[in-house]
C-alpha cells in the first residue's frame, strides 16, 4: 500500500512539473547572434546584443539551424524559461538566416537563377509584412526607410514597388542576353557600406551587382531601393 502511495506521489509530481512547463508562455526572440555547440554537443545560441545564452531544446531546433552553426545569423524564435531554472530554452525557430552581404548576394543570385521575383522580393523591404515594417520604421526613421512608405495608403509606395520589379526584370533580361548563367555564378568579391556591391563570375562573363540602401532588419539584411547591375565579358587570359 505504501509503495502504491509513493509511486502515485512521484507520478503526480512529474505530471505537475510537465504541466507547469507546458503552460509557461513562450517569449518571442528576434535578434542576431551565433549558434555553437559545447563539449557535450548541446546547441547554444548567444545573443549579440546582450550575450545572453539560449539552449537548443529539441531536434526541431537542431534541424532548423543545420549547417549555420558557427555563423552569424538573424533569428526569429520562441524561448521559455522555467521558474527557478538557470537556463533559458529555445523551443521553436520560426526563421533563421545567415547574416552578411555574401549571404544576401547568394540568395539574390538563387532568385535570379530560378527567375523567381517573389524569392528576390524576400531580400527587399517589400518582402516584410506591413506590421513588421512599421515597427522597424518606428525605430529607424532614416529617410531611405521612410520614403518607401505611404502613410496615406498605409502601405508601401506603389512607385517604388514598380521600380524594384522593373529593375529585377531588366537585370534578368540583360544577364540572359549577355550569356551570364546565374546557376553557375560564383561570388568573387563582396563588400558592404550603406550598399552591397558584389562581383560575380560565370565562365568568362562578369556581373557587377549593386544592392542599394541596405539595412539590418528583424528579417535580416534587406535592400530598400532598386538593384543595379552591369554585365561584361572578361578577357579569356584573366
């Protein structure tokens, strides 16, 4: 009888503990940082802003991070801290993207290779949801950000959306006409100031890509103006 009571108490404690954790509210985490694994192979994310650490909670988190371990990333995740616990757990990742100009250029090149404007749009401010953009604009009132928004329509400026799509189409057409193969493109040089400037090469064809007015946002590094590009043939001796 005593043994039965003891087992019942232990079971009740386990159930209550699990219930307590399940009912804790998940907190939204949008920041930049780096994932690393400790000596035990546990995945740990360190927030660049405050050096706070978050521990990978499940296989889903590990799978989502994949080969981004050791690389600077922009992350949108959910975290929980159990009352009295010493660590904060990362329970779910909504999105995780490599940060930096080369990652952006690589993504843009893939979008051109697929002839997919919507994929390219994700690397522009117009790929943000309206509520996301307005929150970002409230914290960053740079004129290059503000000018993309029409407060009367409560939406992005239609003219700038049209310019972005026109520029994408023109680059796609010119690169095709001059024999630049986006599928074979290699990034030879890449730098960033306010803009991202990259030199890509496909065979003996070079493409100089200029992504204008780039800002770090909760969605990663995005361009806020129409892209430009020049395509030329390289001397076969180079």
